[in-house]
């Protein structure tokens, strides 16, 4: 009985690992996620726009970027955006199982 439960458990772990490797999200999926969650639209990658509300839009410039795709089961992306007033927005996310999840979302004002 124990051997059967152990085999099922190991099989599930192997299936989960294979699923995570084959469904690691791309950088393009990150930009889609950041647009939906934080209203930051980066069509040109370096110059972005952020909707503050329905009528106002702020231009942001990407001042820092860190993308790690080398991990087997997940990847991480960190972006730093700065507006014309010098206010920074730091967003770091982990991509796993086809989705991104925020690790850090920090708005830093000068």
C-alpha cells in the first residue's frame, strides 16, 4: 500500500516538473501581464505609458531591467521605470506555470 502511494506521489511530482518546464512564461507574456495588472503599456520596450486614471497618462522610461530565463522551472523579471518627475516604479515578478506573480511592487518618490 505504501509503495503504491509513493509511486503516485513521485509520478505527480514528475508530471508537475514537466508541466512547469514546458509552461514557463515568456517576456512578451510579462508585458501583457504588466499592462493588465499595473496599466503600464510598453509597446516600444524602453518608453512606456502608465494610466493613472481614465483621463491622465504618464510617460515612463525603463531605467533598469533584469531578466533571468536560465532557471529550469521558472523565470524572474525585474523592471525599473522612471517618470519625468524622477519617481521610480520597481516591479519584480516570478513566472511559473504560464503566469506571472508579483514579488515586489514598489513606487519610490524623490
